C-alpha cells in the first residue's frame, strides 16, 4: 500500500488533521499573515487558505527560537 504524502492542508480541514494550534489560532495567524511572516507557508486560492506543512513547521521553529531569550 502506497502512503500518501500531504504537502498542503486547507485551513477548513486543519482541525481534522492537527490539534495544535487550534483552528481558531490558525485563522488568527492567517488574518495577521503580513505582520507575522505567515505568508511564507500560506497560499490563498479562490478565497481559501491552504497551509504548506513543511514551511509551516519551519515557521514554527523560527517562532520558537524567537520566543527563547538567553
């Protein structure tokens, strides 16, 4: 059986695939995409947001590093 690799997830299906961040938090991230750099992993197609998982994970890593202050 061939395993299906998912690159893009529609925002409307986010909570079906992932528990964190919540779908509400993801909507907030999308709404502030120009301020927080989320444009790197978001695509807006026909009025719907899609999230590129690899890029999202990289963005999360960057956010984590910014949050840790030495």
